């Protein structure tokens, strides 16, 4: 307590105190009025104008089809889990190499080279073809008729 009385007040900074207004603003008042009007309209509503509605209860339980499907599914799972592996034969897997051998690759390269050379028109000369349609003479026609 003695320290408080010895404290130097000149070290403190001057500050302005601002009073906060605890009263609500106009928007807040308008919102409350609208809320009260809605509540009073709901409470003062004439219930005799409402229609009676029959509610339908839906069955959330699964149907017979769903139950049967689930039973089959569970049966399959149990059959797989309870499978007796002792009756199975032991098999050693054989690794197969699907890649071609070196000889096959050489043969395919040679065949591709030959086919490539055939398709190149480097040594060929341009040629024109002429079709000759020789008609038979009258003597040839007479001879054909006699046969």
C-alpha cells in the first residue's frame, strides 16, 4: 500500500475517456419491432382457417428384398473367410518372359528393311501404259459363229 501512495503520477499519459452509449440504435429497434409484429401475428392467427392434414408414416425398415440380399452377402463373406486352404495343391509359379529373343528381333529388323526398300521409288522410271483393244475382224467373227 505504501508503494501506491509513493507512485509518481506525472509519468502517466493523458487519455480522453469516451462514454459508450448503452442504448440500441434505430436499426436494432426496427428489427425488434418486426420480430414482435411477426410473433403477435402468429399468436393471434385464427386456427379455424387451417386445414386438417393426415400425415403418412413411412416405414424406415428394410424390405424383404433388402434383407435377403444382405443375408446372401453375409453368407458369401463367411464362406470366403472360412475357406479351408488345406485342400489346395501347392503350385510354384513360373515366370514367363513375353519379350522376343535376339534372333527374332534381328529377323523382324531384316524384314522391315526389305519392306522399306520395296516402298521407296528411288530407281524407278515413270512409264505410261497404253491399252490396246483389238477388235476382231469379220473373218474372226464368222469363224466363231461356225464353232
